[in-house]
C-alpha cells in the first residue's frame, strides 16, 4: 500500500525500474499520476519523467483475456514501456515510450529474462497484510 520503488535486474545485467507514487492494484486500465517515473541504474543512472502525452503510468492485471497479463509501465496495452509477466520471470521493454520523456529500452534487450525483482515500500513502518498481498497478486514461495 502506498508509494513503491520497483527495481528489476535482467539476466543481461541491466538494472532499471519505476517509482510508483500510488498503490498497485489489479485493474483493466492504467492508473497512477505524473509523478511516476522510470529509471536505469545500470549500465548508467538516468531518470525519465512523465512526458504529459498520456496517463498510461501503471497497469496490473492477472485475469484479462484482452491483453497480456502482468505488470505494465508506460506505453499502451501490449506495447509497454516495460512489462513483467505474472510470474515476474520474463519481460519486454519497448522504446520509444511516449509516456516518459526520452525513454530508451531500459532492459538489456527488448525481450528479457528477469534475474531479480525488488519492491520497496516508501511508507515508514508499513507492512502489508496477507489480504493485501493476495489482492496485489503476490505469490508466496
């Protein structure tokens, strides 16, 4: 619940992510606001802020039949700025992405295998309960 920093490391060595200013929730449409931004950490630190062209910041779905399910950031359905599948083990990154100014392909390749994913809550002393984790589609290992 609340703002998060999602960081992805792909198996090609690229490290990138998104600052999500609002809580992730399953929906069949984009949500978020203009304070959402994407970034790269490796190979080089760069931040890409909202272009104002559209409001396609955040997307999370696990049961749609009309498009690819998973976690999407920027772009449009099935032409994502970047997207992680529902298992968080494969992704796709497309550029250019009109949602974020000057955003290149953030990953090491357009289609990539995920090495690691971390999500950091940006609310002091907050811990999600089981119901919230389940609603967000988080699976326990």
